[in-house]
C-alpha cells in the first residue's frame, strides 16, 4: 500500500456523525410525520440556497477529514515500508500546489511581486531595493507589468467558462432526473422551474448551485497560477488556509453537539420523568455548572490540558495528533458548558409529557420506565433536540474564533479562522494595510455562519409545533 | 417574600460550595502545587528546595483537602482548600501569585468595566426594542422580511470583525477617537465611545431577532384581538398592550445579566486596552495566574446567582399575578 490511513479522533467522530445523519435521513424518509417538516423546508428558497452553500462547506470538511500518511520511497531493497511522519488529508492532495507554493512573506492577492521592498543583488552585481518577483505567484509571466492584466482576465474567463460548463452539465443532470420522476417533458420542467412554480424551490437551489460551481471554477483556475487571496506572514497561501479552516469550524460546530447530546438528553429526560431526588441532583449539577462563567471554565480546562500536554509531550507522536487532541478537548469543554440549556428545556418538556394520557396508560399497563422513555417520551422531544442542534451550530463556529483570539481556543498549530485572525490582527497597523488574511477568514466564516443561521431558522419553523401554520 | 429570599440565598450556598470544589479540583488536583511552582520558576533546572520555598511563600505547602497532622478542626482548616477557597466566601481573595492583593485590584478595575457595560446595555436595549417594535409593526411585509434577513446577516458576522473593523475605520482612518487606552474622569469619554458603539452594532442583529419573536408571540394573543376590536389604533395596541406584556420575557433575559456587567467584556476590554475586570481576567489567563482566575470564577458565580434572585423579584414588580412564596 502506498499510503497508511490515519484516523484522528475528530475524524472518527465526524464520520460517526455523518453515519448517524444518513441513518436519520433513511428513518425519517419512511415516516410521514417526519417528512412533513422536510417538505416545508424544501418550499423555502432561502433555506434551499443556504443548504446548498452549507453542503459545499460540509463537502470540503469531509474531504479534509480523510487523513493518511504517504509511504516514503524505499531506500534499499527488502526494507519494511517506511511512512512519512507528515499526516495529510485528501484536501491537501487536491490542493497540493497551494500547500507547497510557499512564498517568503506577505504578498497581496493575485500579486506577482512581493508586498515589501527587499535588497536584491542584480544580475550585474550591484544591489538595489526593489519589489522582488514572487517565487510562484504569476511565475509563468515573462513581463508581469504588461501581461498581468491580460493573463488575469484570460485565466478568470477560462475558469469561469469551465465552471459554466460544469454547472450546465449538473443542471442538465438534475433536469433529466426531475423530469423522469415527474413524468413530464424536459421543456415543461424548465419552464416550471424558471417560473418558480415547483413545490420544491428548485430555482433557488439550482441557481445557487450553478453560481457556486462557476465561482469554484474561477477560483480554482486563478489559484493555480496566482495566490488568489495573497500570502500571510510566513508566505503560506491564504486561500489554502481558509479552505483548511473549514474543517476546524465544522468540527467545533458538530462534534461539540455530539459530545454533549447524550448527557443533555439522558439527564434532561431522567430529571423530568423520575422527579424526586434524581431531579434534585441533576438540577443541582446543572445550576452549579451554569453558575461558573463559561469562558472561565473553558480557560481553566484548556490551561490544564496545556500543562498536561507539556508534561507528557512524548505521548503525542505528531503535531497533527497533538492539535487534534486539543481540538477534541475543546469540543468536550464547550459541550460541558453548552448542554445545560438543552437539558433544562428537555426537563420541562418531559415534566409536561409524563402527565399525558398515553404515558399514564402505558404506566397503568405496567410498561417499564425506560421503555416508556424510549417509546413515548424520546420521540416527542426529538424536535427540541434537533432544533437546538442546528441553532447551536453557528454560535459555536463564532465562539471558536473568539476563543482562539483569547488564546484558549484550538492549538496554535491548527489552521482555523480564529488563529488566522489572531495572527493577522497586528497587520492592520502596517502601511500599506495587510487586509487579506483577516478579510478572507471573516468572509469564509461569514458564509458558513450565515447559511447555517438561515437554514436553522427554517428548520426551527418547520419542526416547532408552536410555530407551525403561522 | 422575605422568607422566600432567605430560602433562595440559602439554596445558593450548596451551589457556591459546588462551584468552589469544581474550580479547586480543576486547578489543584490536575495541576499540583509542585507543577505550579515549577511553571512560575521556569521549567528548567528547578530543584526541590526552590519549589518548596515558592510553595511556602505562596501558601501552597499544606495538604490539599485533609491535614492529618493538625489538631481538632485544624484537620480541615489547615489545608489549601480552606486557605484558598473557603476564604472566598467572605470575599477575602488573598494575594495573586505576583503578590498584589486581588480584592484591591477588583475594586479599582470594576469602574472602567461598568463605564462600558452600562451604557452598552441601556442604549442597546432601547435601540433593539425600538427596532423590533418597528419590524413587528410592519410584520409580514417586505420591511419585516428584509429586516430579519439583515439581522441574521449582522449576527453572522464575528464580533471580532466589528471590533477590528471599527478600530480601523474610526481610529486609524478617520482618527476620531484613540485606538486604545483609558483616562480618569471625563477624559475617559473619548475612550469609551467606540467600544460602546461597537458593542451596540454587534448586538443589534441578535437583539432585534430575539425581541421580534417575543413581540410576535404576544401579538398573537387574545387580548390583542380584544384591544383591536375596541377600535384602538395599532400604535396604541403595540405600545400600550403588547410592549407592557412583553416586558416579562424581556426582563428574564436582561435582569440576569445586570450583575454580570461588573465582570466586563473579555474581548472588548483587551482590544481597547481598558483596565477593567475583563482584561484583568485575560491577563491572568495568559500569565497563568490561577489565584486571579479562581477569584473571578467565584465572583462570576456569585453575581450569576444574585442575577437569578433579582429576576424573581423583578417578576413580582412587573407581573401582579406572580407572588413569591
């Protein structure tokens, strides 16, 4: 085998979550009460557009979660296989050029020359202060001053056209499948979609998808020849960093929920159902935890992990693993501070549900407590759980940036939007301003959080029985 | 009512003990005094003597929870837990690891924190509620739809962006206010304006959406229909009936945070170099001064519990149906 798969802790949890989501999808698809909210979501153009963007982010995050080590070329015959210590992901392979084309220091987006003047030895032996050419950005141009605008336009149009072709292909595929399923002719289907008369908001969905694909083609083609979003202090490509940071944001947003969910659901329902001393103990635990200011609890926990890691430095074989453990730990700590709200909600709802006739009937028939909880209570509080999962997501992504800024977030070696902002915050004081790493981090984060917020609003409206029919 | 309050305060005692035990376990059991000494003295070439000396100087040379060597009640009082944690209950915070009195520092630093937090809260409430009323007045129109979309977009922007962007535009480009710092008396005003303004802008998205939901919930109720049927104008309905009834859920959210205003905002204060309690905490985290962090955790939980009690009291003030017993 030329590669050795590496499964990091967060990778395992992400794929577990993916599996759970797919299983939930199959389960819901066969049950009418669960299909109804989905139909309502599909009708909303805003929600569908947000979902497409969200899926794009998730796709990149998933590609970035497949980690492996490359095998080193054998130095002598008959040697056992040696693997490179560097853990790379599938995304690293796809964006190999971006990752390896490291400049010396800052360069502006799409630039061919460095950001600052340097003393360079000229071919004739004299020294001069000039803006040196970049090693990789626009290196194919012989005379950048003349060719640059033309080449830029050409590359952009080329990429855009490529994206357009791909988008048209995708649209055609969708149209074919849709018209087959509806037993209508393709032409009628196109007219209905363009007029926005379909039940599902296909116009918004396909429109967003097409724009996204064209945009991706444009970015890909430009980023092959230039540094699309410039380079940072140590010369790394900012576009590459922004893409890599997507996974960190997604992990924080989803794994945290996965970690806290069992506690919140189990304790919340148990407190509401059993009442008495169980309720007292659980209420005491969560009141105590919620009285400690969240940031301080996180700070304390991360400081302690830091001390622990410094003492057991040899337990972590690579930087990636070390960063991964810290990320997981951060998720757990965010989960510990985050489960209280959901737990409280579930307790209140269970208190109401346990007085319902069907629960009373089940109790009278001698059904055991846990069976009642699983068969009668749990399905009836599931909408609360789902709503809080989607609502929490965007808050967690934003929290990561703030925590990393404060110095209690993810490992400094981990690529995340928070770390990008943190390392770039002094650059605003430079002349001329180095704005690109900050702006890229903010824009990428904004895209994810905005689409998550818009989507979760619709999910809440669709799932909450109190809001239904408004 | 008095009996209820006394009971609530007594309930707070086990919770505070829990908080104390939790922070104690977090700070001392996982990270022993020996480790702390090593960290403060530098990791390299520290012999046991130096560690013991540091521990004795800072009062960490006793057993953690139980002292079998001591006499009588000293078995429990001559321990680090009693020394460092139980004294917090009488607000005796003791010295920080660098020797300064934490209690004195807190008293000095809470004023700058309040100077930013109080205007931000009061003005923010006014703006958010007014904006939410407007959107609720125009509900189910394009103004409502785009208002909500704008609010969602604004709350999707990281608060770091508002701070960094605000500093860049107002301090660096327009040079209207200083970038960071703080002054005494009235001269503090020019340092306070920008953080407050940024706090308002950053909070308006979430606030507008939250209050809009509350207002819409109230608008759907029967008494609103009655008021309209009486022939009251929509504005009278909104301000006379809906706003007054919506005060109950609004109070729940607001009163609980009032005591916490003392702690200030970690982010804003450290960005603007304001010597408040927020930047105090951040500095303590960065220099790993556990004594300060512990004191702030305790203070935070006390203030939170005070906030919960205040919320209950304020209910009786705005809602005549609620009687505390």
